[in-house]
C-alpha cells in the first residue's frame, strides 16, 4: 500500500504520441484536488537526457507532494525581430526601459505568440539538454564530481526546502549589503515584492517577486574536492506561486563575479522598487564572500554606475552587431 509521500514512476520504451514526442511527462496534483492524490510521471528511457527524470520529479516535489515546480522561463539579454533577425545583441538599462524597448520572454522558434516553456539553461526545470550542456554533465558517469552542479535555481530550492534562509528587502534609502551563498546554513537569496502596477506584469501577469540568488558552476573538482568559488554570478529571477513559477531575467550581460579584484558587476535596475528605485550590483571580498549591494537608484553614485554601464554595454553591442 503506497503512503501519501509516494511518487509513482513509469519508465517506458517510447514516449511518443500521434501529435508530439515526449522525453517525459509529469502529472501534478490539481489545485482543487481533494483527498489523496498520487503524483506520478513517465519517462522515455531510450530518448530522454539523463536530467529528464530530475526535471519530471521536480514538477512533483514540494512541501505539498504533487504541487511542484513549473518550467523555468527566460528573458534573454538580446532582442530579435519577428523574422528571427538579431536587432540588439546585448543591453543594460532599467527593467522599465528594457521592456519599453521590446525585450520579452523567449518565444517558441517560428511562433512569436507562444512563450518558450523550456528556456533557462541554469535549471533542470528549463531545457534539460541546455542545462546538461551548460553544466558539463556527463551521462552515465560513475564520477559524481563530474555532475556536481545544483539541479535547481535558488528560488526553486527555496520552494523545495522552506528552511532555506531568504531575506525580504523592504526598501532603504542607504546602501544595503547582503552576503549570498548556496550553502545550506547561509543566506540563499534576497526577495523584493513587486507593486501591483509593476511593468513586469505585462509579460508575466502572475509575477509576485524579484529573487536574487547565486548561480553556481560545479561544486566539486575532478578529484572530489570542494571548489573554492563555485558561484559564477547572481541570478535575477521573477517568481510567483510561492516560487513554483520562475523566470530567469537576463538583465545584464556583464554579471560574472570577479574574484580577483574589488570590481562589482551591475545586475539589475528598477525605478518602481524601494523608496525611489533600486540599483543592484554584486561582488566579492574576503569578509563578506559573494554579496549584492542594493542602492537607491536616484543617488549620484547609482546614476554614475548606471551611466557607465549603459555606455560599456552599448559599445559591446555595437562591436557585435558590426561583425
């Protein structure tokens, strides 16, 4: 007799239907379901990448079994026309100006009316094959250090384990610094609730928060030793439904953590958050580890950072577009 903490897995040799090919399929508990419900998934073991099973299980995991994660969407840091031609290779500005310029969620190739559900390369809940490629995952290897990247993004980890430490940003006029880490006993993220009229609701009607958290590479080297600096950058995520729904917002092209200097990366700017807008940067030092700084967008320091970053990114965009 199965208990109420069971997940049923059906492994099949072939997951195709007449209309579509499937690597796997999960069946979540409906929001209005009463009584017992056994979440289950199927996977095509002949076709699916190794991360497909983790993807399907992710749809079912959470504090309430069966009500798991959705797909992780993506707003790329480039702009394409409806014909697929690249119009802007990279950009940085406030999220308000980016959306006004036409930046949007990634769409299904050939169908600009449909959002691409399998988009993010930094979570197994995005596109599993892209995740495996970006993570350097080696299928069927016995060396676990080869596959030591976190499967889920920071907001997804928070949904899966509500014990993870997250701070709410409530708005400050002075600069506030938050150290962030993927380690269990450290702060995983910072959340900024959005006002009802926030511009992101135009492309994500259900969005509730912006979540800042670390995106990691491998956690262990080939010898199985912990990597000293696994965090590659701070991710900017749109979240909703208690972090079950997520979208990675690539709002800045120059966002890698610099471990060799005191130089900060510029991650996100928003004129509708905080007391009068926020500017979020990230960096590293020995005392704080990896951190984000949240500044008042209208301060003279923030305006200078914003001006310099716009100029730097515009130069890079021009170089790419001219080649």
